[in-house]
C-alpha cells in the first residue's frame, strides 16, 4: 500500500520537495507519494490534523508554520527543541506526533560530504540571528569547531543565541563592526539579505586563506554575498545542497533508508542553471 507524505506551506507551489522526494523514492524503491499542500495562514493545525487522520505517514513543514509545528508536536527531538522550530513530522506508533528539525544536519552534511569542507577545529562565522540560524547552531557546534561567532546587526539577538547554545560548544556573539581584524575559515550567511539582493555589512579581510563562504539561500546566479566572497578569493557554495540533504534526513526518519543525494542535487543544479 502506498504511503502518503507532503509538505505544508503558504505559499508552497514553488517547493522543490515533491521532486526531491519523488526522486528519493524512485532511487530507493519506496512505495510512497509526496505532494505540496497549501495550508491557510490561520488554520495550519486543522490541515495537519486532517492529513494525519486520513492516514498520512509524515510531512515536512516550511514557512510560515515551523514554529506552530513545534508547538503541535507531542514529542520533539533535541535538535528541534533547541531550534525552536519543526520542519519534519511523523506519526508515531503510539499515535503521537513526533517533530524534528533537519535543517542543521542538512547544512553540516552538505559542508562535510558535498563541499568537502571540514568544520572541526575551524573558526566559523555565522551571519544573522533569526530562526534559520537558530536551526543550524546545534548540529554545527556538534562538529567541534574551534569557535563559532554569531554576528548580527542587533547584537542582543546574537547574544541570546550564544547564551542558548553555550552548552553545545564554543560560541559567542558580535556585531558586524566588531568583526574587523578577525579571520574565519568558514562564513555562513543565514540572513535574509540575499532575498533582497543586499549584502551584510562585513569588514574587508575576514576571509582566511582557503576559506569557504556559504549562503543558505540559493538561486540560478550567485548571491551578492557569494560574489563578494569570490572576489576576495574564497571558495563559494549556495544552499541548494542543504535543501537536498535536509530532505534526505527527513526521508531517512520516515523510511529508515538513506537515499543517495548526489544525483538529485546534480539534477536540481542543472535545472537551476537553465532557468
């Protein structure tokens, strides 16, 4: 019998998740389908309950429902608890909803496996202090970087994250101006600046020799942040691999089968390059 999965969002028609999970299912011979479902902004809980009462096995959650999904999950993984958001849910055998957050592990797997970029003992700069950054810090710190600095325009928000994740590793806060004179092996842009064609106000010279600049956003062309980093000699990478790897982690939670990600990522990259 075919098992049913979906992604909830608003908007959601643009989501690449149906394609990604259809490819994962094909490559691993899993009897399942996956669709995008539009949920009303003010009635996500009803849509979620209706999906599972009709026999749904699991779902992904995207903007703007990740925090509400966190509240609706009866059981949450530690990484979801720390992230304050849920992007993956499944119905347990006991009839309770389990919530997880696969964003951070998706980022780490893309860095380690696809980009060949080690995190251990490296100095890491994370830009931004919103929900996207909160979702990646625990898995990032689990890789034992030498130090993680969270930089934000409003330093108080960065300080809150540094305090929240202080038990996970060596993490501290800074404002953008306070980065002058620092050098980083890995710089991750978790701000929304790339959505608007903007650039975080970074001082020159913060990229160490051989550094990687990583933007959690992705598109057909490099973002302003990635173009800035490339002009300074850094390697660059966008967030498309993170998208595929976080989906693979969700797929593994649902099916207990880890799908191959390289062919799916290559196909998505080819589609983007043609757009």
